[in-house]
C-alpha cells in the first residue's frame, strides 16, 4: 500500500470533502481517502499495482476539483 497526499484546488466545505472521497472510493485499488478542505489536501492510501496517480487525479476531476502538482 502507498500513502500519498495530493493538493486539491477548489474544495470549500464538507460537501466538497465528501464528493472527493466518494469519487476516490469508486476506485477499486483505493483503500481509504481523507480529504481536508481547509488545507486543500487529500490523503489517499492505495494499491499502486491497481491504481495510478493519474487515476486518482481523474477521480478528483470527476468530482469537480483539480489536483495541483
Ligand atoms: Cu463544498
């Protein structure tokens, strides 16, 4: 398992947090995620054999936010 923190732009409340976490939860290789809208980050624990950082970025974008590199 890999733990990585991504910077997410555009989150402003608990709804945003939930939306990001829900979308990441749809990826079968993601064990858990914890978004923090105040810091603008999401910590993701995932299986790097099944999920790429690109998949994670796509999921965050699917939720309506942007991953800042
Ligand atoms: Cu919000």
